[in-house]
């Protein structure tokens, strides 16, 4: 199983980014897929999830700003992040919940 996270970068506060998590070895539509983030020096936290049925859930800190979705044809999960603020700066990781497989992380830096 491989999870390839991408899409991170430097963005100004108020801007947007879309992260991608391309999977191989598993079918994302049949799994609960999670996005986590880990700010420097802090613990990793669950940001968003999407279940096999398509239900989604979000951390309170990102509700209304982040959206999680998937493209079954591309076997990829996305995290659309809008209205970014400096507190969103972190390394973002995707995970296959059932098997606890993790991607390598992609850095998001939000400047004020």
C-alpha cells in the first residue's frame, strides 16, 4: 500500500490549497480515509475523514473551511482548504483508517 500526499506549499492567510492523497494497493472508496495534521512541536490531530459510504466529519477548528472528497476513478482523496490562517500551518498526512497506513506528509505553511 502506498499513499502519496501532495499539494502543500506556502500560501497567504485567507488563501486556499487543495491537498491530494493518491492511493495504490487499496481502494479509497471502500475505506475510511483520514487527513491528519501535525504542527511543529505539537501532536498529530485528525482534521477530516470520509467513510466508504461518503459521510464526512471535521475537526471543529476547520469546519466550514475545509472539505474532504474523493475521486474514485483516480483513487484519490482530496482536502480542499479555504480561508486558511496561520494556525493551519502543519504537515498534513493522509491515512487509511482500517490498516493504519500513512502517507509521507505534505507541508502547508500559511503566512500572515
